C-alpha cells in the first residue's frame, strides 16, 4: 500500500516549466525590462531565477494559458554588460536554462517583414535588434552614417545558445558589398567599419545555409563599442588585485584597469564591460578566477637559452608579439613526478592557435601537442560548425 501511494504521488508530481523563447534577449542595467517568455507549463510559474542580482515579478492580471508569461525584470545600474542566464521557477522545480544578455544598448524587437532591401528596417544608432532569421531569406536593415564615422557591428547568436550561424554584410545604397564577416567570434559575426562618405547604407544578415525559425534567434548590435576578444592576463588570481588589459581588433582607447575578484571564486567567470572614452555603448570580455599563481610573460624569452624559469604549480599568461614569435619556459622536475601542461586560448576568447612542445635541455623532443580543429566544409549544410580542442601534455 505504501509503495502504491508513492508511485501514485510520483505520477501526479508537477513538471518543471519549459522555456522556448525569450524576448527581448537582454535587459538594460538600471532599468526595468518586461520579458515575454514562451514555452510549456508556465501557468503555475512562481518567479524567475537569474545568475545575476535582480528583482523580478510576474505581471499581474494577465490570463495564464501555460504557453506564455510576462515578467518584469529590474537590474541595478552597476550590473556589468555580459552573458548571464535565467530559469523560470514553478512547483515542479526550475525550467531549462536560457542564456540571457545584459546590454546597455536600447533594444528594438522586430516582427515586420524585412526580407528585401526595399523593406529594410531603418535604425537609429546606436541600437540593438532582437529577431530571428527566416528560412531561405535574408534580413535587411538600413542606417545613415557620416563620412569618417566608425561603427561596430556584432551578431550575438551561438554565444547565447541560438542555432544561427550568421553571415553579416555591409552594403552601399546600390547593394555593393563594403564589408563582410563570418566566424569572427566563434561562429558569430562582427566587424569594425568606417564610412568613407555621408550616405545611407544597408546591413544584410542571414544564416550561412539560409536556415531559420524559432531556434535561429539573434541580437544585432550596432554602435561605437570596441570589438574586444580577451583580457590580459586571461585569468586573475582570486582575492588579489590584478591589472587587466583588454585585447581585440578594435580595442584602441580601452584603458587597463585594476580588478580584484572575490576569494573562493576559483573557476567562476566575471564580465568586464569595456567602453571607449566618450563612447555610448559597451562590449565585454570574460575574466576567469584562478586559485593558482598567475604569472606574466617577461621578454625576451624567444630562445631556449633565454627561457624564463618557473616553479609549478602556476599559470603563465603570455602574448605572441610578432609573426614567428616563440616563448620558452624552463621547468625543473623530479623523477617520477607527473606534469600536466595545458594551453588555453580559444576557450577564453583569444584567436591564438597554440602549439606546445616539451623538450630536454639541448632540444630533444619529449612530447608535443596542438589543438585539434574541425573544418566542416560541406558538412556546414548539416549545421555543423568549427570547433577547437586545445592541446595539453601529460608527462611523467
């Protein structure tokens, strides 16, 4: 009888809600944003869980049909721009996790048809657009620029969980291509562009294989924000003040800053917002917390005879300052001692394609490792993307 009651109770247990879509895709620091969430089992939702500090409330008085939910979300003005996450809470537990942006750009959610240059949606810059691609179509937006004006364009899609593999083009009023981007930030597109003359221009955005639908959402960002890739150093030692610089293709003018991450935060990721002096919009990099001593490379160390001596365990942050640059480090090991040497670049936003080699004094190779990359080629038709597995050496 007890067993029967347990089974009956289990069969009647409430299921957790499920998120299918969220609009807008971001909240603005210092403001209240009304989210429209679609999914299943939302009629009994009790609140919203966020990975960042926030206050939220379900919009009162609306009819709850289980398929949609409106929530007001407020975050403080001090919340840094970056990628967070949300879940809907209910009697059956928490929903699936949905990646969610914090963004200081004003947003416009697009629902009208803009699949031709003649129906392009006019933008007032700086701004962000939340939409989704349509199968076998391209999305068009128009904007005006002054001669000499510099603008940044960025598509946030796969970085926030979308299936979209975007292609981004800037066109003149006659449809001639002025700039192009594919796979600039992982699979996402972004570019820095400077207008040569006053005039009207077009943005063309599509999936690389013209896919579309609910799973192919994107945020298009246009503004004066710097295009940044990674912090330097790439990790900061927890509870220790660290001077962090920002690297990227258009990071000029972004000043280094001092950062102190909380103690006992090893492995956690922290967003660092970046903005040019006098700029109106921000970008961000992700800084990871470390429980190891974080060392900085000291040049010259591009030959074995000038190798920098290090004591392990530690982490070394370095840069290849010129074409063909190599960095050498000297490590002492005891017989039977195990050494694990691991490179980290792409995982932290760096474009570096790293090669590791462990040698004996004199140059004889002990072991080497290079990241494993996959170029899908024709498999792009199946929706596959590039991936990189960063190299490591495990030696005893």
